[in-house]
C-alpha cells in the first residue's frame, strides 16, 4: 500500500502530467487510489477537465471561423 501512496502535491503533478503524456501504470493506479481517498484532488481533476474541454472548444471555434 505504501508505494502507492501519493501526496496531494504528487497527485496534482500526475494529473497535470497526464494531460500531455502517458504516465506509468503504477502512477495511474496510485492516482486513482488517491482520488478515491482525497477530497480536494477530484475537485482539481474536474477543473483540469473543464479547462481542457474549454481549450478544445476554443480551438474548434478557431478552425470554424477560419482564424
Ligand atoms: Zn489529494
């Protein structure tokens, strides 16, 4: 159990890293476990997802408008 423990700081770093690269399977598992046990990090994850969706929409607007 102890090797799978992550602090909130580590979990946040993993969430950000996961946005633009593949992270190790052990990190994925550890992150999932942390998100199940933590109150703050799932909220941060939701913010990241919202931000990513917003960025994607913004890019789509750009191509639609021919910018
Ligand atoms: Zn946390």
